[in-house]
C-alpha cells in the first residue's frame, strides 16, 4: 500500500480536479507555496491551512470539497466512510489515522 500521505495527496488532487479542474489544483498549490510557503509535499502536515484556503476560494463549498477528498481518501485506504456533517477534512484524516493506528 502506498504511504498514507501519498494517498492523501492523490485524493486531494483527484477530488479537486473532478469538482473544479486541474488548473484549480495547480493554482491552489501555487497559492499555498507563495502565500504560506507550503509545498505540495507539506500539505498533509498543514491540512488546516489547505482547508482555510479552500474556504477562502469556495466559501461553504469547502465542506463539499473536504468531504469529497475524505471519501476518496477512505476508499484508497479501504476504510468505511461515515458521513459526519460536522467533520472537517482535518477531522476525517485524524480519524483515519486513529483507525489505522498511525501516529
């Protein structure tokens, strides 16, 4: 199985590409790099900044994007996804770590 963070990055890329476009994914990573000094490989460690950036761009649509990313991520991890309307992407990822016993 691929590394946890690699699967998370794939899920982010694929979900945002499906919901918006590949150009939006590229622009998102460029913005994270220039505005926050966060490279693509650092995104799994800075999910809060990613989610805040998605909120700035998409408003309430960030919840939809976060849930789409989480669903795809859980599928890649072979975990059952349980919808929790109050969960953010960060909380879904934290839950996956607990379920997989990853620190």
